[in-house]
């Protein structure tokens, strides 16, 4: 049977020959640049869900007793088969992933480890992923590590989806409410209030306030829109700086309503990843270094650095976490208990499960509070506009009588 390298190399050769024939007579096109742009675009579209699906499928194939090379070839074939007849972005993404899997298979067939082959594509397989794969290969427990990885990725996806779905409706309601109010003040109210102004009758204070608000919005709306866009760009530029990101991340964790939710999200993600890496056999210091790169909040990343330095000096993980003064005390107690029993990995995973449940409950509670609050505010604004319009009509009708 031909080797995987031979099959893939022959396919790549055929593809290159077809490209040469298809581009004959078109002049010297910048093929490399176009290819790199295509790969960059498609790599950005490879989601965690795609990586999770590939990880789960590879683990199932290995559990069924299939050798690693043939498992990779089966994955590539499956991705190729799913692109037949499809020329949309999804089909192109699957074809791109098939190319990546084939490249990994060729590297493994050449003698590289799976972790080393995966590390050639850091845009898809980050450091924590390749680190856990390397630990699984060294311990001879690659199949179990892949299952742990798939479970972790699925858990992260499920929690993120629940939070997004819980907050999506209030966010849409808020945007629609603001848009309706701006539309009324800019286009509807001026035409109605013009009639009242032409009567030269004294107007009640709600109507005068409405006229002033309408004039302000209509006059300064373009300027406010430009100012808003400029503020967004300025904030984005400031966030790219170290100091600006640190200030923004600190504010996120202290923000009302959302601050505690964001902290729980980061703690759950950090503890689950750290626990699974320790279960996979990665040393605590190396695991902390990898987790630091995955955490999205720079303040928490700095605290992980502090924990790593203290643990390297001989401090226990529980005491090191306590000295950061960032994480809740219950985490320190659970970690201390886990260290005493020699099962800190289970303690970390228990913390992650606990906070995942709290996140789900907090998201539902937040939604239950925001929805009626937005409806009340919107109702009050509309009621004020209706009152401001109807009051002068009543007064004019009384004068005419």
C-alpha cells in the first residue's frame, strides 16, 4: 500500500499541474501572495467548533484502534468528501482544513510527532492544544488527552453560547429602542411640533422640552455620530497599548452587572484548562505559562504570572492564588483541600463546573432583569413623547371652545 506521504504528495503534484494549465496565458500573477491571503482569510474562519469537531473525530478513530496516520488520512478524506458540490465559504474552509490535515499527516509520516506537526499551524492549534498533545504522546495516552480536549472545547462553546443567547435579546431591544427614539425625535416630532409653534400659544413644559430635545438631536446627530465613531477608534487604539488594555480590563472586572460575570467566565476557563493540562501530565509551571497566553484579561494574566513565580519559589498553589487578591476566597480553600488530598486536578475541574453553573444562572438572571427594565424605559420615553404631543392639543381644543 502506498504511504500517506506518497498519496498526498501525488495529489499535491496533480493540483499544481492543474493550476499551471488553468492559468496558462494569464501572465505572471502573484500566486504566492494570493495564496497567503486566501489562507489567512480561511484560517480566521476556522472556529473553535471546527477544531473541537476534528479533535473528537480523531479521538474516536484512535479509540477504534486505527493508527494515527490512517486516522489523519480518514479525517482529510471526510473533509474532502464534504466539499463536493459546494463552492461557498463553508466548502472552501473544509478544503482548507483538509489541506492542513494532509500537511500534518505528511509531517507525521516523515517522523515528526503529532504535537510538532500541529505546531506548524498555530493559527488553528494554539500552544495549550499542542502542549497537551505532546503530553499525551509522551505518556502514551493520546486518545484520552484528545477526549479531554474535545470535552473542554465543547464546554467552552456551550457556556459561551448560553451567555450570548441570554444577552442577545436585551442587546437587540436596547439598540431598537434607541433607534426608535432617535427616529421619532429627528423626523416625526419636528413635523408635529411645528404646528404648535405656528399657533403662537404658550406650550406646556413637556412639549417645550420635547421641542428642545428634537432640535438638539436633529442639529447635532451627525456630529454625535462622527464623535461616537471617533471615540470607538480611539478606544480601540488605546486598548492596543499595554497601559490602556490593563485599565480597560480592570474596568471590565469592576463593571456593574457584567463585571462578576466576566470574572467567573475567565476563572472557569482558566481552571478547566489548567485542570485538564495537569491531568494530561503537563507540569504545573508549564501549564500556568500556557494558560496565561489563553486568558483574555490582562489583569488576570498578570495574576497568573504572579502565581507562577510564587509556585516556582516553593509556595503552594492555594497560597499563591490567595496572595494575588483577585480570586474569590472559596477558590483558595478548594485548592488547599485538593493539594492536601493530592488531587488538585479534580479540584480545578470542580471549580470550573461550579462557575459554569453560576454563569448560566447569572446570565438568565441578568436577562430577566434587563428585559423589563428596557421595556419600562422605552415605555416611559414613548409615554413622555405622546404626553408632550397631546397636552397642547387639549389646550388648543379648550381655547377654541
